[in-house]
């Protein structure tokens, strides 16, 4: 427990006690005023007034004590808050130093070597592009990055499902329907029968090969991060 925290606890406890004492003093004064002295008894009147003055003085003193400890608590809380802010600031400065050291290590150990590797990849891509431009009628040779990172194309086969359809002997389907007594749609014309046939619900699709963004696109960002 810090000195500030200990002093604040003591001051708050004193403020609570002073506030309670003030409340008791006010209650005693209010109770006294609810029981006035006999107006026909001078001695009683004099004693009552002396007691009222004493009780009023108790209230005034209690108010002063409350005001004192209120100020003490406020001052100590402000000092504690300022110290906490100073401690946090100092901790952030220490963290900055440690984090900067770690970041420099990342630059040296990972970022700078990564830039060199990506520059090599970029040069390889350029070399293969230049060769393919002059290869003549020989087969195209993809650059190593394409060979490694390209997402191959694929074919999604057609999807079929069986459905009930109305057809005539030639395979034609009716164009006009009506609702029968069972609530089913049936052809208006005769000569059609319901058959179970396989229907293509999704034709075959070919997804071409796809090349993700080139690694070389990262180079300007990484070079800038290294201050190059």
C-alpha cells in the first residue's frame, strides 16, 4: 500500500466521522428547538438559550471539521491521481524503449531479409518474362512464382436431378395447364403423360487458373517501412 493510498484512507475515514458528527449535532439542535422552555420561567428560558447557543456552536464547529477533511481528501486524491498519471507515463516510456528494441530486431532479422528475397523473386519473374518474349515457337515456361503460387483451374461438373414432367410421345411438354380436383396442375390437352426424367439444374462450369497478387507488389511498402 502506497503512502498516498494510506493517507487517503485515513482522511476519508476522518471525513466520514466528521460528517456523522455533524449530522448528530444538527439532530441535537433540531431536537432542542422542538422542546422550548416554559415562557413563564425566566431561569428555564436562560438555560434553554445557553444550551441552544452551545448546540449551534457544535453545529458550526462540526461544519468546519467537515469542510477541513473534505479539502484534505480532495487534495490527496488530486495528488494520488497525478502520481498515478506520472507512473503510467514513466511505464509507457519504458515500454517504448523495449518495443523499439524489439522492432529494430524484427527489421534486422525478418524484414530486411524478406525484402532481399522478394527482390530475388522479382528478378526471376523478369528473367522468365524476357526469355518467353524471345523463345520463338518453343513451349511457354511459366516463371517460378506462377508455378508455385498460381491457383489451378478446375471444372465443376453439371448437376442433375430427377423431376416429374408431362410429355407426349415426341418428348414435347404442354404449354397450358389446369388444376384438377386434387389441386394438381395437369395439361389442358390430351396425349401427355407424367414421366420421371433427369433434368440438368446446373450446367458444367470451368473456372480458369487464377494468379494471386504478385509478391513484388509488397516491395514498395516494405522498402518504405525500412526507410529505403
